[in-house]
């Protein structure tokens, strides 16, 4: 009797542990769109950095600004994706 009850509890816990929400097609499309947009911005930043004609300090400042902007965008988009996965 104990084993039957224990196996029933284990089976129920497995059933409920696998229930979770996934991203909808719209949310996945939005995530892909944002990723493409981020990649395009990153490419434009790299071109701007390669064409920098200022002093080394100015070019380094521009590079830091670009990296921080890119990081901020990634964090914002990934947090939205995580929210969509949890919802």
C-alpha cells in the first residue's frame, strides 16, 4: 500500500512539474526581430569605430558608448524574452 501511494505521488509530481508556458509564435517572432535589429546596430557600430578619425581617447570613448548601448539592448530584450517564457 505504501509503495502504491508513493508511486502515485511521484507520478503526480512528474505530471505537474512539466507544465509550463512557452513562448507564442508572436513572441518568438518579436524576439527574432529584435535580435536582427541588435545585430544590425552592432554592425553599424563596428563600421563607425573602424572609420573613427578622432584621437585615440575619442575613439575609445565612442567604442565604450557603443558597447554599453549594445549591452543595455541585450539585457532589455532578454528580460522581455524571459518574462514571455514565464507568462
